[in-house]
């Protein structure tokens, strides 16, 4: 039985949410021993070098226009990561920050509709508030207090949503109409080459900010084997593999509403954190996880209904 492109994209995005949740553990261990911006820069640089060694033929075949489009996606992503890390540094409420950042997934179809005039299914609009409610129950234990750090998380979420849309369009062939009415086609950028360039630009953006704001000397003079291990794991599994799979999944469909499945990431993160760090999950957080699952059922209701009909339909002898 063959699997459709849409189903394949869903399965791959599900893998991405698991990789992202696991990566969060690697990152948390690493930033305990080094400045966060420097860690981000090293993580994305190593991931870019790793992918570049494999994708060197694709990279050499990129046109100037494709390279510029890839770099633009990386610049947007790097800006979002910078806002996120600043919010993490100056904010006092990590749970609220996680909630606000996760709203980036909810905003993807909204940005697609407003900026790119993409048609969004009714099921997605119905699923988004349910997903937001689940994220709120999962993250907002002490309510919501907007301060500078939280505003940075809001900015990061909005820019993350724009990045996802730009990445999807870069990974697919798109046609646009110029001011003169001429139809211009932008060919797709191979997933591995696109991911390599994007990660390299993110490393450049975060590394530049780190050079002006963080000390580098103590990190490299006191580097331990365990810290190297967390950096390598984060760069290989949590960055190179994660974003390659994500970009490939996005290349299978130009529609953005499939991203709602990535709302599972904070849920996996909370569950893994409970197992890894011995953290306790309350009934309210578990209710949030249930709402997140319900939002996915609403978003995929047509497919769920088809599956249920196939299960209950009487089989012919």
C-alpha cells in the first residue's frame, strides 16, 4: 500500500517533534556549562558543516537566486532564535515563555493567510484555539505576566511562523506574478542544500551576537568531555537531523496547515522532562496534553473519519 505525500509529511513532522523534544534535553545540559548564544552558534555551525559534507554537490549546483532565498530563510530563522534566547535570558517565567514560543506553531497558518494569501481549511481554524488552550494548560501554571522577556518570546513566535512559511516556499516550486503581470517561477531548493545554508546563517547571526555579549575564553579553556558530548548530540541529532527531516517534510506539500502537528513538541518535551529530570506533571498539564491531541484530531478530522469508517464498515466475504 502506497502512502500519500500528505501522510508522509505528517509522519515526518511527528518524527521532528520527537527529535525537537529530545534536543531540548541536550540543550539544557549544554547551557548549564556555557553561554547560550555561543552554544547556539556552535550547535548550528557544526550541524551546517556536517550536512555540508554530504550536500556539497547540491550546494555547488545552487543558483545565485536559490542561494539568496536560502540565506533569507536563515536570516529570518536566526533573528527568531536571537529573540528567543534573549527572552530566555531576561525573562523570569520560563513556563510562560514556553507557551508564547509554542504559539509560533499556531501562528503559521495565520501568517500564511495574511502574508501569502494561502487558503486554510476550516478544520485548521477550529483546531488552533484548542491547541492554544492545550499549550496554556501545559505551560501557564502561574498565569501570564507580560514583561520584556515575554515580549521577546512573542516576537520570536511570530518570526518563527514567518520562517516556517518561507522555508516551505523555498523547499517547493512556486510561481509568482510580477508587477508587470509576468509569471515568474522559482524552482525548489533541494532540502539538504537549503537546510545547510539556513543553519550556517543562523550560526553566523547567533555567533555575531555572542561575540559582542558573551565571554568565549572560559568556555574553551575549561571544555569537558561531557560538554563536548552534549554539543555534538545537539548539533547532529537535535539540529542537523531534525531540521533536515523538517525541511524534507515541508518539501512534500506547499500547504502550511500541516504544521499543526508540531504542536506536539512541547507535550513530548514535558513528558520527557518528567522522565529525564524527575519533574512532576500536574493534572492540569495532563489535561493540556489531552487538548493538544484533540486539536490534532480536529485538524485531521476528515482523515480520522475516513479511518473510522474503514474500521467499522462490514467486510465483504
